C-alpha cells in the first residue's frame, strides 16, 4: 500500500477588473487510486504580492496585470472608497 499526496492548480479565472481567482486541488492517492480530494480557493488583486503563489498562477498574473490594468483597479478602489466616505 502506497499513499501519495498531490496538490495542483486545477482552475484559474481572470475577472474583468483584473482579479485572479484560482483553485488548488489536493488529492490523496492509495496505489494510484484517489481516496480523498480537497479544494482551496484563493484570490489575488492587481499588484498584490505573489510570494508563495504557484508559478503557473504568477505567470498569468504577470500577463494580465499590465500597467493599465493596475491603474484601472486602483482607480476603481479609490472611487469606491470615496463613495463610502461621501
């Protein structure tokens, strides 16, 4: 009997404003037969620190988060903050 544990990013979504959503699937296998699966979901906003983020997600972030995307996200956040304080 051999138990193994694998974690892979199985889903990545890019939202219009540049937010990246991703899901990691952790599987426990016994003799290469899946006996357990658990999901962990995370989100990243433009220009967020990517320390510890899986490499394939970082690659997408670096592609999507152009200077224009980051500026638009920051402007939307500033507008939302101004509306809350009005």
